C-alpha cells in the first residue's frame, strides 16, 4: 500500500506531466526513498496508481540500474569503477571493501548494514578514486580511510 | 512512383515507402528481423543494411539501414556491395554469439526466419568462442512455449503484443545484453491474440505449445488453405496435418481480412478435430453393435427417409454446400435454419441492413483505416476478436493523419510516430452493458441496457440527419454524449459504426443502421460493420430457410416425423425442454456431425462427417465474403463431408438432380444456378479441374519426408496416394512448384524463405494484397433502398422480482467447437452470473453466493459476480459456456428466492 | 584572462544566492532579451557567436535552435531541457557549474527558452550530483520567488516553468533522445533521427536539449555580444571552455580557459605535469568515447577542428591521461566494460558486439589472448561505426579501442605472445558481476 505521503508526492509529480504514466520513474524513486528498494508489491502499487501494468512498469524499473528491485542494506555503497578511478587504483579500495565487509558486488552484509555495488563514473574524476555511500561522496580515497568512513554508518 | 537504382539497375517503386519494403516488394532478397509489414520499422536489428550512394559519382557510399530510409527519386543503392554483405553477415555473427545451436531440437527449425536469414547472409562459421548467456524460461499458459535463450532481441514480440495488440502483460526487461522478453512473472498470457507471437517471433522463443504435443516440421506437414470456423469473420488459415491428425493452424495472409494475425480461439481451437469426442463411425441405434460401415448406414438412413415425412435442420457452422444439399434433399419447404429464432431474425436483419442499407461494410483492413468508430452493443474482443484488433489500429488513424503526416514522418517510422502522438487517440465510442477490453481506448464509454444503447444510437442518427427519428425523453446527459459522438463521426474522414447480433437486440442494429444511413445521407464516406454469430450465419441467411421453431411445430403437430440434423447441437439453439420434446417426438432422428454432443446422443442414426480440415466447402463471413476452405487430408471412407453423405443419400433415393452430380463442382454449380444471391461463390476458388502447366497444386512441400515409409509399420508396400476429385490440390508433394492462385495457397514457401515470412513473395507489394487479389468474393453490396428505421425503443425499466438477463460472450467458452480443444478448455471461465452491485446489496446478495433464477422454465443456479457497471435491473450470464444450459437471451429471469436448488436436476455444472 | 563562466565560482564556498548573483550582474540578460530582443534576434545572436555545443558534438547552438518551429501554428508547449546528465567517464566539468553557480544556468535557460519560445523547461541531472541537485532546487525556488520563472516573467508576457529531474542511472540518458524517453518515464532507448527533437521531442513536442556549459554561456553572449565571445577563443572556435584533466598528474582539476589552449599547457601548466615516477603515454581528450592522442599531439590546441584533424574529438574537453604504468589493454578493457554495461540493448551491433569486445580484452588481460582476437577487435572497430549502430554509444566505444589498437598495438600483441599482462603492477581488470 502506498502511504498518504507517498501518494501526495506522486500526485505532485503527476501534475507536472501530460499523463500519470509519465511520472512513473519519479513514483518509483519516491517509493524507493521510503523503502530502500522497490518490492514486487510496491511495484504493483505504483503501477496501479499511475495506470500501468506491472509488466510495463517493471520494464522501465529494470532498465535503470539505480532502481533497486531487490532488497538492499541500510546503506548502499556505490564504488566508482570507471576509467579515472581505474587509473588511480580503485581496485585496492574494492578489494579492501570485499575483505572488510565479506561481500562481493551485488551482495549485502549479513547484518543488513551495507550493500556494495559497482558504479560507473561519479563525475569527480579529478579526485579519484571515489565512492558514494547513500548521499555522501568520498573522494581521493585511500584504503586507510575506509574504516573511518564505514564507521559513520550504522 | 520513383525510380531508384539498385546495383545499377533501375526500378520503379512506390514513393514514400521505405527502401526495405521497396526491395522486398521487387522480389529482391534482403535480410531483416525487426521490421514487420504490419508494424513498420524501428531500426533495431541493423540486419537490412545496404549501401546508399550520394549520386552516380559517389563510389564509396555509406551503409544505411534500408528499413529506415525513405525511397527517394534517383536513389542509388547497392545490396550486393561487399561491405554491406559483410556487415549483414556480421549482424548474424553477433546474434549467434548468444543464439544456441539447437536448431535440431527447436520447434522453429525448418520454418525459422533466423535460419533463413543466416543462410541468406552467408554467415557459416562461428568466431565467437566465449560462453553464451542463459535465461530461465517462463510458463506462459496453454498456448505458447517460451525459450528465451534463443532470443535475438528484435523487439518484435513486445511491439506486437503491447503496441499493436494492446497486451499488458508482456514486456522487455533489463538492459544491454541482459534483455528479457516475457511476463513480469510466470503466468498465462492474457491477450486473446498471444498466439501470433509464434509467427511474429523470427525464431523459436515463442512457439506453439499445442504443436509441440504432436510435433511435426513444417516441411513434413500436409497443408491446405482453410477458413477459420470459430467466429463470423472468416479469417484465412492454414491447417497442417500428419498421420491423420491436425498439428497446427497458422495464419494464411489475406490482405483484406485477417492480414498477418489470428486470434487464439482461431489458432488453438483446432484441437477439437483430434479430440476423443469425435464421431468416427456411423451409428445405427437399432442395430447391434451400433457402429457400422458406411454402406449399412447409408441404407438404414435411406430407408428411414423413405418411410418418413422428412424435415431438415441446417447449421450456421456447416458449409453452404452441405446446407444446400440438405435443402435439396428435404425440399425447400422442409428446410429450417438450425439457429434460435432470435438469432435467425437478427442475422436476417443484419443481412438486410448490409444489402438494402446505404453504407458499405468495410473489410477488416479498411476497418483499421477508419478514423472514428462507434460500437453499439458488441463486445468485439469476445465475439469477433480480430475486429477488435482492427479497431485497436483505427484509433491511431486520426493522430496518424493529422500529426504524423504533418510532421513529415512516414507512417512506417513506427517508433517516431508513436513518440510524436504519445497517448493521443482518435475517437472511439463504446456503448455496451458490461465492460469490454476496448473500453481503455474509448473516448467515452456508455453503459446501459440494450434498449438504451439503441436510444443513444437513434439520438446520434437524429443529430446527424433529422430524417432519422428523434428520441423522446432522452436525458440531457445522454443527448450531450450523442452530440459528441455525432460530431466526432461527422468530423472524421472515414467514420465507422460497428454493431452486431450478440446483444440480441434488433433495435441496437437498427439504430446502428440509422447512424450509417444518416452519415451517408450527409455524404460522409461512412461504413457499417456487423458481427453475426457464426462462421456461416450470413451464408445461411443468404440461402434462406424456415425458423427452427417451425421445425419443432412441424413435428409436434404431426406434419413431419423424421428429421435430418446437419452439424448442429440443437441444445445450444433452444431450451432443453423444447428440444427434448421435439426429438422425443420424432420417429427417426438422423444426425450428421463430427463431435458427439447432446443432440447426437438422441440420434437414431448418426453419420460421422468431416470437420473443417476433412472437408471442402464455402463459408460466408460477416461482410458477405464467400471464402473456400479445402480439405487438408484424406479420410477413411466413413468420414466425409455432410454434402457428400447427403448427396449419396439423394442418389440412393433416386433424386433426379442429385443423382446427376458428379462431385463438388456440380453441387456448387447447382447451388449458384438456383440461388441468385450466391451466384458468385464459384469465383471464390478455382474448380477441381484447374491445373497449372498441367499439374495440380501440391499440399506437401517438396522436402516432405517419409512418403514411402510413413506407413511401413503397417504395410511395407507404399499405398497409392489418395486422389482429390473435389479440388485442384493434390495430396502429395507432386505438382506445380510455383505460386498457386491466391485462394489456393496451401503453405507459404519460397526458395530461401522457409518461414512464414515467405508471405512477402506472394504479395503484390509487401503488406499489400496477394498477387492475383485477396481471396474471397463479396456477395453483398448496399443498394440504399432502406428507409430510416423508426423503431426507437422505450428506455429500459427494471421489473420487480426479475432480472433482465443479457448474454455475455467469451472468446474462450462461448463457441461450441473450440470448447472441445484441450488448450482452449484451460482458458474457459467457470459459469457465473453478473449482477449490479447495488441491486445485490438491496437483495442482500454477495459475491460468490449462488443466485437461483429461471428463464422460460429452465432453472439456473450460478455463483454471483458483482458489477458496478451492468445496469440496475439487468444481469449477465455467459453465453454458450459448458455447463450453462441454453436460454434465448436477453430474457427476463425470474428470481427464485426460495428454491431448493439441490432438487433441480437441470443444472448441470 | 576572462573567465565568464567561473568568475563567480570559488571552490569550497557556497554559490551566490539570487540577490548576490543579481548584484554581480545576474539576470541582466533575461531583462535584456525580454525587453529588447525578439526570439529571432536571440537565435541570430547566438548563432553568430559561433557557440558550439559543449556536450561533445560541437554543433552550433543557434543553428540547432533555428530548427524549432516558430510562430502561432507551431505545436505547443515547447520544451527546453538542460542536459546535466554528465555521465561520460572522465568528465566532471558541468558539476563545477551546477554546484558553483546554479543561477547562471537558470539565467541561460530562461534566455534560451525565450529564444525558442519554450514554456516548460527541465534540468535533467544525473543522480550522483546530490549537492548540485540541492543547489539547483534552491536556486529554482529563488528564481520563482523573484519572478524570473513562472507566469508573465518580468511583465513580459513570457511564461516559463522549470523542473529538476534527477535520473536513476544509465549513461544512455546523456544521449538527447534517450534523455527525452527517460523524462517521459520510459526506457532510455534512443530515438531515430529524423524526426529531430526540435520537431518531435519531449512528449512529442518541439524540444531543445542543450548541455549545461552551453547554456551557461548564453547570458554572457547576450550581455557582451557575439564578437566579444568569438574573441575569447584563441583559435577559430569561440568562447572559453571548461577543460579538465584526470589521471596520474600532479594537480588534476577543471579550469576555464580560452578555447584553443594547447594540450601541453593543460597537462604541464594547469595539471602540473605527470606525477613523479609516471610517464605520459597517451590521453583521451574529451572523455571515454574519444580517440587516444599521443605525445606527437601535445601541442595541438584543444578546439573542435584541431582535435578532429588529429583523428579524435574534443568531446567534453575533459581529458583522461594514460600513464606508462597502466596497462593500455586494461585501460581499454575498463572502458569497454563500461560501454557494454551501459548499452541500452536496442540495436544488435552494440548489444552483442561490445560484450564480445569486452570478453576478448578480458582474455588478453588474463594472458588467454589469441592472434585472431585482434582481427575480431579490428572488425568491431570497422563495423561499429556511426550509422551502423542506432546511436553514437558503440561508435564512441570504438574510438578509444581503434586508436589504442593503432598506437599501442604492440602492447596488445605482447599480451598474446607473452601469455600474460606485461604490467605486473596492474593485475587483470575484473569486470563487476
């Protein structure tokens, strides 16, 4: 079930576009914002609300890599794996994260704290390597900083 | 026209087309995947690349996708260019990086567009040496098999299913090379047109699941041109047989009727032919054993006929020829239509409107081109599915005409056209008593009782032309809607009114006729399309005959004592009590049919007849088009067409005319000589003596295998091939290898084109008419003599203690024959009765509870479905569903509030 | 040296708010065009300034606008979209403008919308730019409050709505027609051209999509004229350009410099030269989808024609440096992985070809390469060209590959003959799962 607040926000997005369908990505974002991901049930709720079929909406949802159709941890780590970070040795960061969190890409830590995902370019190539946790951007990363950074997220 | 140069040869091609269409229409081989003539171009697969040169001095040229390039005067193109060829081969190479090497076990093998295109491009050796991606397949219901690993991501399936057919539950998921085409989760595909995916898919992702159960390669099928028997539209089909069973139905392109598509009832309904319920031996009840041979049965029948006073009951699901020979045998005065009296009158009225009215009736292809549609009292998706599919295209006409052409976007630029017109749709108005699947496209929907639908229709007609009577006492709201509809129809270039017999209300038909008449009077290029109940309802109406009730009376009043019932289950035509009374009263009941049913149970003599695939005949569809269907394979002598049985009986009984007939052609000749309205049916197909270069048209491809050994387990000596005296088709692979006349195409094949895409080669231009004209002959043209009808009904008034029971139709469940097909049976809904939710509240009834009511003495006990839509005081009940006894609907149902339903044996579900 | 775009941007400080921005001359161009200029005049002025699209294609902006149907019978509403998707790896220039001076973009958008008579505008911003999204949202609010957005702007009768749309990933969204599909709530597949967005764009209506940097130039052109703008450039290309350098250089960053500044100056002066212990091997001049340039090209001016003549493209003007200690095969493999992942899957060559290329490069990286693999790479570079694929993604992917095969072929061959990656320091680059 969509909450009143979610409906209110979706209604606002719908008011800006010619047909409710056109607001479907915004609606998915709203739902993901409150649940962390888009479950099958949420997908169906959104689909009904904007007048799309589940298949039609899932077609859109699964196209975009930042609509999560599987549960994620409380915090999502997006590690840039693109070219500047590659040149600047992001792989050390990656390996350290694998080791510290005991997960690989696409997995969530056993305590549900982190999900680790690779990400293409965070647009901060002059400060490579970089990663984002939730809305926070970390640049000029070194392996040594990771403990301190991860500690901030519970 | 434009002149273009392809590999330095000049060709005249139609301007405005895309280059791929132009090349294919010229008969040139150019490979493609994502383009489809019915759906246009999107430029996704990149398979149809050609070199295009700036001018004659340009020697380098540049690769272009021919499907995305509009033909320009003087254009210089090369298909043979080495770079273009290499690129096209690489496209296959890329597709093959993931396509499995499973042709040998793939159902598509041998009729696979991907195979054909692979051979065409010359891609022979795989360079790719890495792993292929694999997918998990889905359960998609009883009709289609899903094998995603074979997918080449051409997007045709989703473009067809979603964009063209309006399906909601199939889409493309994910991105890059993880694309997945399927449903959001496992489950039955909801669209009534899902089966076309098997033909739309260029390879074996979606394949016919019913075929899989008795699989045969296309090249091993004995096939013949057929006509669908499962509704009144007469879609052209190809039926394929091996070892005496029908293996599949595929589309037979007819540019004016079904085009490239069939509905699922038409594609999967065929399995009744193979069902255990078939009548395979003659039965003479007074003998023991009852099953007997052909000659004994003929003798018994002949003596029964000689002894009795005989009447005949024809059938709208039997061919014209069979009905005619019955009429001949029993005499015109004793020939009755085997349909309910309401249906009889309604089809007569429909015929009258089409022949004496002023508006022509459109082909399905013309229906797609109409730019404003008003549908009165017809749930097309359930009564005439392909017409619903045509209407789905028609709502795109107005934006296509107004916006797309204005923006200079060619109509075949499918994605661009859709991006431009977005969700805008042309006018479509729906007036019905329950929701229909087309409602989602409607500009406005109007839900009310049939009489009120008629009143709305009359109001529209009156607004268009004052000579059409006005409707008194109409509400302001309805009048405003009538005005909106009238305006939309008047503003359109090609307005279309659609109605039909399925709501059982003649006023609705008359209102529809008045609207079309009014539009014509205002000099609009209007047309009217009417749906009738069955595949040969219109043929029966054109032939004429008495009503069923008069047959009953003839026997009950002792004017007759013997009846011949032709391919008809009378228990679907009149109440159980009435039919039982009638049959019990007959001295001799002689039934000809191919499936056992309640009527055959009552037969004293039962003669097994050929189903559509074992018979030659002519049907007349709802537009008055006579179309010939051909026997697919030879049958044992006990199974033959009804007209064959009846003609043999006539001969035994020394009927002078019947005795003189030598075969099918003579029957057609007698029929056309005798009935002027049917004079043209002989033009529907060539006669049996037609030959090309002295040869017959083979039903089997030249690669047909096992001819000499198919029956070797029974007898090692090869049997003599069966002969077909009734048609120009041969039962073997011998015969003329070129293209047959358009009405007699047993399968589509052309060198290098083994899949159904070979259809291109049979068309005058790709997606256009078949060479030699599309099959079928129109028998009806409007003469415009009918005046405006003045039969404006009163508004519907509910009746205390009653519900006005309206018929509800189901694609799967309402049609007699397809109900016997295993796959279709899985899709038939449970019986129910729909009542208005407010009424239910008042009567303290809830969803799922059993409602007891009776109609004309027939007691029903059905679980309730609540509807916000169905008018108060009315109710709906599924028509023709197994387990729901017949009632002539609409009718007033008496509510039996206190009935002890367990004591009522009549309810059979 | 004039730096119109970044003059009011101070790294680490909050951007100017509306009052502060107005105080330094902000929104003057809006007042000017609404009062003194017809849309046609604005279009002509911008065309004359020779401003070329800063998103990478380098098409004349005023000319692009001129294809929008004008007049009373033109379809409405018309749309203007600022492309702030900036997802080209190695590119981070628009971020500077978005975070540093959001009002400059809004001002540019109002003037541009006026020029094509658009009444609705969008900023389509990539999801990762959280700070920029915050600043732009704030600035849009301020602009509405001050009457620069909304109905009847400054009493001129001109209306403009502005919305921020943040994306949910996919590089494809940077392609203007795919961006429009994303804005419509659809899969971001590209659309066929023609019809061009100017005729049938967002929601089927006339639409202009311009890059952020392009739009930020507009107010200055209006205020100071076409001639002034042209003179900013050192070569025939006009204006200043936000150049950037990333990789193993001493001071990577982004700088506004006159169009036509040489690569060498960027690399050695602004980026401080290579880090100690690293030697220059090559560079991608304008993002991941441009051809390598090497030593011999360092004195070229960074402008559209010069870089094009050298066989590459200026693209976004933000260069990525390949150093001698990074394996060129691994470098290209990383890029091809990116492109294969970001292919939308619409057309065959891109969808199937890029993963194949990626797999070959992985095999090379692992020392499992075979001589015939290079031939396969060659045919991909030949056939994944513009026009052969549906959009420019795969051709863009082939640019670094084809030039790497040209300049560093020996390195590819060594991987095959030595059966391992010669850059011991760099292990095989593992694709993400």
